[in-house]
């Protein structure tokens, strides 16, 4: 008879000892979790922009060389 009373009483005490986790303070912003994914997407875009700038500079240099070779005055630089 004591086991019938002691076992549920022990289970109720164990469940009463469980507490909810403390929620984070509302003043602190949440930690970014998608930084690696965002960086994975942003890296190829940055490389493409760098290549585009390099190609533009190369084209400008070739145009200036062609102007100098033909004797035309180079266009004014902004």
C-alpha cells in the first residue's frame, strides 16, 4: 500500500521540480543565425562586382590606347 502512495507522490515531486527555461531579456537583440548562409550568397556577388570593375578598367585602358595610336584626343575624364 505504501508503494501505491509513495510512487505517485515521488513522480509529482519530480514533475514539480521541473521549471520553464528563463526567457531572454527583451533588451538584447537575438543572435544572428543566418550569417554563414548570407556570407555564402554574398561572396560570389562581391567577386562578380570585382571582376566587372576590372573588365571596365581594362576596356577603358584599351580605348585610351586605341585613341593614342590613332592620334585622336582622348575623351575627358570625369
